[in-house]
C-alpha cells in the first residue's frame, strides 16, 4: 500500500484526509491508485464515467482504461487456420483430386512441347498465335536380313534355272542331307560293336569273335560269303552290323572276296571297336553303296 499511496496523484490527497467518504468516492480513488500503479482494470468506460459523475470531482477521467503490457503479451493473437499439406498419399486417397493441372502440351506426344512454347511466347509478346505444322515421323525401311538362311539361298541360287528346276534341286539337297544323317546314325551304332579277335583260320575260312549288345557272336569269312551267328543275319540274310565291323577293320567292305589276303596281312591285330579312321572309311563306303 505504501507504493500505491506514493504513486497516487496529488489531487487525490485531500480526499484521503477527509473523515467521511462515500463508496463512489472510494471506488474512484481506488481506480486512480490502480491506474497509477499499472494494475489492469475490470471496469468499462461507462462504469468509470458513472463513478466520476457521482463523485463530483473535477479531475479529468481517462477515456480508455489502462492495460498492462504484461496482459498484452499474454493475450493470445488469433492466427489463421493452417491447412494440412497435400501429400501424394492423400492425393491418391482422394481419387486423384488435387492433381497438378496438366496442359494440352504435356499430353501431346512428339513435338507438342515445342508448339506450346511457341504459343506461350506469342501470347507474351501480344502477337497472334499461328498454328504450327507438325511433320509426321517417317518410318525407316526394314533392314535386309543377312542370316544363314538368306546367305544360303543366295549361294544356292543358279543363274538361268526355272522355278521347277530350283525346287527339284532343293528337294535333292534335302534328301541327300537326310541320307547323310542316316549313315552317321548307322556308324554310331556300329561303334558300339567290340571285336574280341581272330578265333580261327584255315584254308577255306576265317572266324572272328564279336561282342554284340546282348551276347557274343561269331563272324565267318569265306569264299562262299560272309555269315554271322546273330539272329539279325539268320532271319534277314543280309550283312549285319557285326559283319560290317569286321570288314571295316580289314578294309575290305567293297571287296569281301579278298578276305584271305586281308586276314593274312592284319588278321591277328583285328580287335577292339572302330576307331575314327575306320568309322570314316565305313561311312564313305556306305555312301557309295547308296
């Protein structure tokens, strides 16, 4: 209270010395003391003017109540409501709403960006937009194939031959290729035959033991011809694979009548399976037979 009394204006001092004061006068003096001390007031301007009129004191009344700076700092300032930022996930949840607007230039493929850039430049300069002429892209002709088939067809072409002759020639080539594959398959089958060796020899014949796929067989060479104890030769009466292997090892496939001379020369060393040279010789002889 000492600080409040010292800060009170000098005009309020005579009222403090009087013995009898009305409630209105006391209230007005309190108002002056609070205003001098910087205490915020809870009265509006109409209530203050009423108190001054009832107190009949000729002091000037403040037309605006005093507000403490601390109250001003504590008073919240209303702020604008911040909208949540639009994220790609929210944009997708809204079904594409809020997308960035696309222009016709962005949707047009090819030279659309260049055309719209020209239109924008003409609008900025105030000129009249002239529609740009789009040049259609030209397709390049397909490259000529240079594969194996095309090279082969060019190499095989014969100048001056008719279509029928070309077709017949190609058919003959296909048949020859098939026969070559068959001979190769037969030679591969013959490579599985194993010759044990010379079993016996006399003036009229020579016999060899051969291991087939299931058992051992005997191949006999004589002036009367070649024979084998296998079922294939017994029922079909032709040279079986066992006979062909023996003739290939003796190198007399085309001349089986020379068996005696061949057996005398290399008969003792005939054994084992066909080697590469013997297989090539046999394949060549089979091609000549056909």
